C-alpha cells in the first residue's frame, strides 16, 4: 500500500502520541479482564465509546462495565473510539506486541498471537513523532521502539 498509494498521495505523516504497545492489562490477569469486558460489550451491543448515542448507552456501560468505564468520557475527554479499536489496544497490551487484530482472541492461546504490523517496511513516508515523556499508557520506551523499528523514515521526534 505504501508503494502504490501513500508514496504518491502522502507527503509525510505526523504521529501524535503513537501507541504501538500499550502498558495495560499485561499478562494472565489482563487476559481474564479482557474476556469479561468483551463479553459485557457484546451483551449490551456497544459499538463505540463517547460518540454517537453515547448518552443512550451510558447507563448500560455503567451497569455492566462499572463506574470506571462509565466516567471515562469525563476523565479522558477524548474523541469517539470504536469498541473494536479499544479491544485491539487491549490485545496488544496483553501480548506486549504491535500485532494485527485477532477476531478469535478469546478462544484460547493459539488464537492470541497474530501477525506483526510490519512498520519496519515503511520506506517512502517521512514521519515526525510527538510524544510525552510521562505517558503511563504508552510509555516512552514503546515510542522509542517504534522509532527505532521504522528507522531512517523518522525525521523528527519532539
């Protein structure tokens, strides 16, 4: 895709707090929490957080996922996010890898590891990276890993 589309139409990329490996839900406890959370998200039919129909879903989120998730819009003050994106972030945090989304993740260990997202193949798109040094969810070492893996295409980090 970078060869055919991005090379021609994308002059460069600016990554704001890129998160390739989240520092959350690591290990077995995280996996069990993830399974429970996904079951609850499926039960209430939640497709996104903080976006369209959030106020309609909020009572269900509070009832099934707890106060922590219920109050996240106020705490994070963020843009809408799909439930699948959240699941993907959690999968990468549990596994400690920047990997593709696993549809069958909760079906056992053999379904948890997917292909790496091949960021080392970025060779035509210059990248500038902005990140915080006190980010607890996406710590600096994960950003530095990403910059090292991408290599010479990172032309600035701030």
